[in-house]
């Protein structure tokens, strides 16, 4: 493939901004390149004040569906030249949001290829770990309640496990969202959030999980490990980064 | 200032891509925000295969002035809504490049405010460290030969020190550019590059430097410290991130 045939990658980066940054870093890390010029073209639009909170919508705390903002930002990326795009936010993949984005894109005649992070993750697990049966998921309460992972993984013969409800609402969700110690506020330096998330991992392990999906793109900032003892850690943002490179130019995907 | 009065930040991110990513991270780290929605709007265009190498041009190894690509990318950012912009690449600030970009912007009637990273750094040093006299600079050979830092710092009464020529060409420049162990190839994981750069720091210390400027935006990836023993480490990318926030919305600049 000639460099000029490479497709331009667009990233809806504001959901949240640290997760957007993390995806951009993962795209660079997964690209085969020795010089600046060998890297892919990536346009990132981080416009968080125009992107309503995804969990707040799914929980009915606001009527404003973030789908319209995501669609708008995808259109801006397409006008700027992006041919493929993604949003590194698990909760945005809940059908009440994602399906509306897809319908809007279709109605507008958009040509952009909008990847589905969680479908990519489900496919990756099936190919990479065909023997896995019991998978734990750590996520926001929006993703938890919307059942995004169970709905995509269980038809593939996988059992999904989640933390019990109290742990979810009192520890896991605040680890992501708390204005003082949450990852959305502190990025990589959220130590107390890490401790809460590791409690979640322990809870999933006790339920028999063989692997754990970091099902919110903020979580890998606090848990960068790819293994936690014998537990496999699956980061959908890495899988998404690799899917974007595969679509832009498969020859540049690191083996 | 109302959120709607905030200006949109544009980043020419492909020079190199890891440095672009690093600037985006520094903008987030230096912004006062507890939620996603409080962060500023940032558009990053990383189009490295359209951005010729800056040092290669300054050394006469190519006739292609990267100024035209930078101008073109600034125009794309302006069309996408950016009101202020910057390029996190010290070498791009050499007058044979930067002055041509400015002339092109003026000729095109551009309204974008294109910040000058090295002028911002010079001003920062004067305000923050008024007693400093002897400042070492680590950089690419392009920045080294173009005398960008001496030309801006010496009129302010500062003496600039650089590594001796052999160390510059055999150790410092390869630490940035080497296709196998350089920072442009490996990002944050360039351990051998770090060792070479620390040799440069030691050389500057022996010459009497009281501070050292990481005068290539790849260098802070390998030297994240803000102090090295008694030596002050100055990172122009942090200063640029803060200048962009100041221009976008000064109320969101961390104290």
C-alpha cells in the first residue's frame, strides 16, 4: 500500500479527554514506524464541553442524548479528511447512544467508517483467547446498567461477571468520576482510584473471572498492567487503536 | 469568562507525533478541571508524512522548507475552528522556517494566533528565574546550528551553553533521531537515548550551567524530571501548554 492510499484516522477525543489522549498514544505505540514521517495521519477533536456525559444520560439524569454531539464531531472530522473514526468511550457504545449516532450518520450520507470498540473487543477475545469462559468487566455505572458487554459477549458463549452493586456505585464509579480523586479529574495520577479499581478486580477474581476487561477508557490510566497475577487484563483501547491502524494501513500494524 | 468565549486550541502535532501527544497531555495536566466538560477544546492534526524533517532542511540535506506544510496544517486547523495554535517542535522555530510560516499566514489573511514556543520560554525564564545567568540547551543539530536559543536568550543577558560538537552529533542528535534507539522511534521507552541525553546534561553542568532547557520536544519524553540534582530543568512544552491555555481561557490555567 502506497502512503497516499493510507486513510486518515479521526478520533472523537473528549469523552473523556485523558482517555482520548490515551488512545492517541496507543495508536502511536502500535504503529510500525522508525521516523516521524512513517506515522499515520490522525486528527483528534477533543471538545468535551460540547459532549454531554454518557452515563448521566443512560441513568436518566439528563435528557440530552450525547449521540447528537458525537455525530456532529464525526462530521467535523469527516470534513477535515478523516475516513475512519472511533470514540474511546465504552459508555458511548450503549445502543441508546451508539445506534442513534449510526442512524444520524446514515441519514446524513456520511462515508466515514465509525468503528465499534466493544464489537472489536469481543472479536479479539474470541480469536486471541478461545478458551476463556468467565470474563469480568469493570466499567462506569452507565456501561454496567446498559449491559453492553454481556449483550455482546454472552452470545459468543462467554459468561460476564460484574462487581456487586454496592461496590460498583460506591467504589468503581467514583474511581472514574470523583471530582477530587477520580481518573477524569487526575488522569494517570489517580492513586486512590487505582486502589478502588483493584478492589473491583479482586471481587471479580473471587467470582471466578479468568480475565478482566477494563471497560471504561479511563481505567487503563490507573491500571496499565496487562496481567494482574494470573488474571489476563484486556484493554479495549489498545484493541481499538489496532483496529484503527488496520483500517488506515494494515502494513503499519505492529505484529 | 463564559465557556462560550473560550478559544479553540489547534496543535500541529506531527513534528514529531510523540511530541505532539506530549503537548496534548501537558495541556490537560495544566488545565483546571474536575470533569470532562470543563476541559478546553483542542484540535490536534498529526500529519507527519506531509511534514518534512526540520533539521534536514536547516542542514541543507533537503530543499523542501517544512514551513509550507506547517502553514497548510495551520490553515486546516483554522478552518476547523482553531483561534490559537502552536507547533511543539523547537527546530520549526528557526527563523528560516518560522518566519516563512508567519509570512504565509499574513499573506493568506489568517486570523489564527500562532504562538512562538521559544519566545514564550525566554519570557518565562526572565520572569520565573530572574537570577539565572548560565543556561545549557539540549537540542537537535538543526536547532543547535540555527542558534535559535542563543539568539533569543543572549539579548536578555543570559549566557547559553551547548554540548561540544562531537557530543552533539554523535550522542545528542542520535538520541532523538536514531531509527532503533531514538525517541522519535521509541517514545517514552527510549532508555539508551536517556543515557545519551544525561551525558549531555553532565557536559553542560561541567561548563557551569545552572539550568538546562530541553530544547527539543522529544527530550522530555526521556527526561521527565523537573530537577536533576541542583540543576533546574526547563521544558518548553510545558511553557507552551500553559501559554495556549492562557490564550484560550486564562481562568482555566492552573496556578
